[in-house]
C-alpha cells in the first residue's frame, strides 16, 4: 500500500511540476524546476501534506530496491550449494553478496559479517532491499542465515528472497521457521558502496 501511495504521489507531483514548467515557459522565465518545486506545487495544488514526506533519497532508494529485487528474481529456483556464490549455485550469503555486488556494493561474504556492512534498522522500519538476518538451523544467538526483504505489508510482516536449501525462493516473515529465528536487519542501499 505504501508503494501505491508513493507512486500515486510521484505521479501527481509530476503533473503539478509539468504544470509549473509549462507556466514558467509561458512566462518566458529561465528558471529550472527542482524536486522541491514539484512537491511544493503538488501541495499547493492538492493540499496533501504527505507528499512532503517523500524525499528524493526515498524515491531513489525505492528505484534502487526495485532494480535490485528484479535482478535477484532472475535467480529464483537456482539450486543451493554450501559455499557457492553464483551464478549457477548459491548459499544464502553467496546470493546476497552476488546480488549487491552487481549494483556496486561489496559486502562481506558471510551472513554473520554482512550485518555490519549496513545501517541497522528495527523490524518496524524495514523496507524492500534491506538485508534480513536469522539464526541458522539451531536457534542460538548467532546469525546463520540472510535474505533480502522483498515486500513489506502494512502490518509490518514482510516477504524476503533468499537462497535456502530448497534453492532461491521467497518466504514470509510469518513462516514459523523464520518468525522464531529473526535476528535483525540492516540497510545497504544508500550507504557508501
């Protein structure tokens, strides 16, 4: 739902910006329209304050996450092999490091180290493109598995893409195996690559 609102907001903002650009062209002014101008025009036209909440960085992050997740989806069904880092076989951290490396992010090769490669985010702040970490098969205090958050629902649950022993696939944070093993999340996108 948040994505739909953001897309709708961007669409309306671009219409407002286009009207602003046309107005400036009609008045023969040589002013350029900035991102802030778009949202100011949008707010003035539609009186919706939420549009100001969407920053240029948020829009870039959503675009980067969409591209990253589309790339990750190319590997759905790729078989699992411990220690493999693609492209024909993956283990969990081999998959995440391979996908992020394609976009210029050199993250650690192991799940237990990848959590230090980004900005830690709380479970209620996760968004698509964030890394999500779990205990391995034994529930203990060590990270043993990693995936990439794919979609976040309004209730805070999320789906993620990862290389499991069943291959690269999507799972939900409410799946009992993962729900009791959740350990944390971090944001790589938008950090220095």
